C-alpha cells in the first residue's frame, strides 16, 4: 500500500460514488485531496470537510477554462500536484438498438464531459505532474469501453476513447508521468441504484457473484498509483464479468 504523505491528489467528479471513495482512500493514505464536482456542491464540501487535509473546488471540466481553474486552484492551495484521478463523467440510458434516441445533443454532452473533460484536465495538469518527476494520471473508464455493453452507445464509445487516450498519453508523457486506467463493471452507486435487473444478472453470472462497490475501484486506483513500473494499462475491475 502506497504512503501518499506529502502528495497532492485531484479527484474529479468526487462528491459521491466512485470519486468520493477514491478521494477517501487517498486521504487515508496521507494525501492532500481536492474534491470536485460541477454540481452537488454541498456534498462535495461536506466530503472535503470530513477528510484530514482536503478542499473542494467547483468546476466544470468540460469547459477548458473550468478545468484550468480547477488545476490552478489545486496548485494555489497545496503548492503542487502529484496525482490526477479523472473520474468525472456522464451518461444517458439508451437501448443500443434505438439509434434515433442517440441524438447529436446526447453525443455532444457525453463526449464533452467524458472525453474532452478528461483531456482538458490532463492538458492543464501535465506541467505540474511533470515537475514532480513521478506524476500519476488514472482515468476511470468502464467495462463498456472494452466490451459491447453499457448504458448507451455514446457512453461506451466515450469510454473506449478514454482507454485509447490512456495508452497514447502513457506513450508520450513518460518517464515523468505514468498514465493508467481503471475500467469498472457494474458498481453500486447513485447512478445505478435502480438497475436491479443488471445487478441481479451480474450477481448470478460473474465469477465473484456480486456487483462492485465504489471501494473496489478505489482499491484499484491505489494499486496503480503504487505500481511504479506500470503505465499504459487498462485494469478491468468487474468481478470477472469480462471473462464470460
């Protein structure tokens, strides 16, 4: 387990669910943490207040200026930036065979947050991460970016793009920055609270016989932070669903 004392971690989309679990796990290892969301401000502020050394910054990562503000506020507050967890994301639940429902507006919104939002944060953070000599980027993607599943085709495509972005950036940002991704399967979060049919199917068929918890994804992020000779990897965290 990594000791993150003295290191600063920015976790986007971290007012609840996976992001909140990641922020909590990093804080428990000694990191100073920046909690972020575009909405749910009160939840984000409460989470930051509950951690030993954390602050909350409201910002929309889909807006390049918002992403720059987020990174600048992090460095201004803590003086450095060592770890970026790109967790902010959005989706739309659309059956894959309903092509008409996947409108341009849906595509634009999902790609703007999931792909360009991640890019905006990385672009702003890269100089600070490089300055540490051991910067870490972890992109939270999805099993939907690896297999033909997911809440909608635009969402799945956005996550596949993030997986490839991870590989491309790992190839170009080393040796000062390691870039990896965590691709969760079904995780029990507010997003998926009413997905009982999918949850039951996972529990019946996955080798580990349960859906995932936010802490499972946090564990994977912590592991990749400590895996100092790993870069360009997409770690699937799905209870074995991808094996089926």
